[in-house]
């Protein structure tokens, strides 16, 4: 892959030549083919959960590398099915969602109780299922920003799920209830032997200050990660940082000057590495989200995110709309191009 041609020479050089991150890679627990045995096996996770984690890391084109490529298609609830699938109506059919993940060589497919349940007997043994257990929904009027449970952990287990996923809107008025709900759900999931993945998203209108949106600030998102691993999420899903200094702008909570002077810089790899550091220095895997589809720039944006995540010490991408809002052939090509970044020995840990 010609990264300079795809990203532009200046951006490719900024990302691929960077070798002096603020947090040294030797401080991290880096992805490897033995990650479950080397890291998770020393935790309090039970044997069935370790087996589930091995299944996640051991499936697809990235199997046994320590990296993950996950297809998430849960947007039909929050974003509406029309908004999500009108660009490519074949994905109103739940089976095509699973087919896209399999044909692309993904490690797993993440979707709703309804989507995965509708094809569970045909596909649960062919690709790891991640059942998303809670959602926001925008059919109620006026719209509210909350995560509510859509099913039970037992139901996810009965349909053969290897893992469950959940979202917490950290920073919102509802976040404390969500933390308790998800912590209890994750505890039961582990009891049954399923891995846990947490969408650690921020939601608060006061996180926008003086025209700047800090919902993806490195310092705030990293703290959300730290709360996520505290309730024993095995893998953290987080947006790639777009700026820093959220705590300084909002003047709430607590931070430290060294976060900005010694632990981060303006380089995107440093900002993402601070997210990894807050996942117990990489003991729990960080996967970054692919974001919305913007059309012609999707491939370049996906590759850029993958390079930043990999060089920062992250463990992969969970990318949906950029793939399923295109025809299946193009979506497969995009997902596999992202996977190729993680397979490329020239893209190294910074």
C-alpha cells in the first residue's frame, strides 16, 4: 500500500516516521499472538472467558496477531434503520451484515439482539458474535441521550455469543446509573464465559467550550477508558482523539500539568497512546472506532486511523458505516485494506 499517495506525503511522514513518543513503548503491554496467555490469563477472568477471548483474537485475517478487525452494525437503533441502511438497502437483511464480516475476514461481528438472533443457528459457529446489549434510540420524542438495556445477558449467551458489548455515556447525568447497570451485566457475562467490550463515549453539552468540541479530547476520553477497565471491560472501544485539554477547558474534574507537557504532544500517535496508557498500559486492548461515512475520503480516513492506532500500541479498529454503506465488494475491500495495515511489518509500534 502506498501510504504517501493515499494520505499525502506530509501526513504519511508525520504518522509513519514518528519515533519519539512521550510514553515509551517499553512501558506498554503490546499486542502479540500470545496476548491472551501472556496478559489475560493472569487476571481474574475464568477459563471460559479466556477461551472466548482466544476465539476473538484467533479468527479472521488478523488471527493470532494480537490485533482485531470488528464489524459493528448496531446503528439501526440509534441512528435509525433508514439513515443507516438506505445508502445500501441489502443491509436491512440481517444475514448480509454477518456475510460482510465473514467475507471481509473480520475477527467478529457486533450487532443487536435482533440482528444476531435472527441468524444465530446459521452463523454463530462460523464467526464470533458480539451482542450489543444497550442502545440509545431516537424514535421517542423529544430525543433523549441515554443508554437502555434491550435484552438479557442470558439471551446473548444462549444465541452463542462469544462477547457482549455495551455503551456508557460518560460525563452525562445518566452515566452513574449506566456504570452500575453495565458493571453488573459484565460481571454476569464473565460468569457465563463471555468477553466484554465497552463503547466508552462522552456525552455532555458542556464538553463544548468556546466553539471547540472536547468529546474526543485525549484527556477526557482516556479517563473514560480508565473507568471502563475499572468495571472489567476486556476491550475498550473509543473514538480516536481529535484534540486535547478537555479538562482545562471545562474546568471540572482533576488533571495534572504533566499530562500535557510530558505524557502527550500534538502528534496523533501521542494522543492515542495516552488512551492506551489509561487501559492499564495496554493490559486491556484499545480498539478505535472508524466513524461515519463521508464518501470519497473514507478509505484514507480508515487507513489513517489504523496507522495511528497500531503505532500507538492499540489493538485494532471497529469499523462499520464506512464499509456497510457501500456495495459489499467495496466494503470488503475497505475492511481488508484496514486489516492490511495491521499485517504490514513496515507499520511499526512507535
